[in-house]
């Protein structure tokens, strides 16, 4: 349940950023989503090479950190039909 709340909370924040300023919302979601994806992929690969005692909850929350900006960006584009500042 906490994972779902994390996704919903992040979606609300990102969508509010998009409504306030589409350029800033796009920039923040792209940058933070890319950084979170890189961290998730690197930590996942390192975990496959050498297992550690990191909880699986860590991977779930980092997963939400890159899925939420992507979902907000796609949702905003679907609702508006385009990115207005382009």
C-alpha cells in the first residue's frame, strides 16, 4: 500500500508542476526520472553481480521514482495533445 501511495503522491506533485509551468514540469520530470532510472539500473545490475542485504523495498521505491515522472509526462501529453512550450 505504501508503494501505491508513493506513486500517487509523486504523480500529483509532477502533474501540479506541469499545470503550473509545462517547461519546468517537463524539465524536472525528465531529469529526475533519468537519474532515478540510472540509479535503479546500476543498483539492479550490481545486485545481480554481488548480492547484498539491501531490502527489496529499496528497489520498489526507486522504481516508483522513475515510473511516476514518466507516467505524469505521458498523461500530460495525452490530456493536452502536445507539449505547449515546444
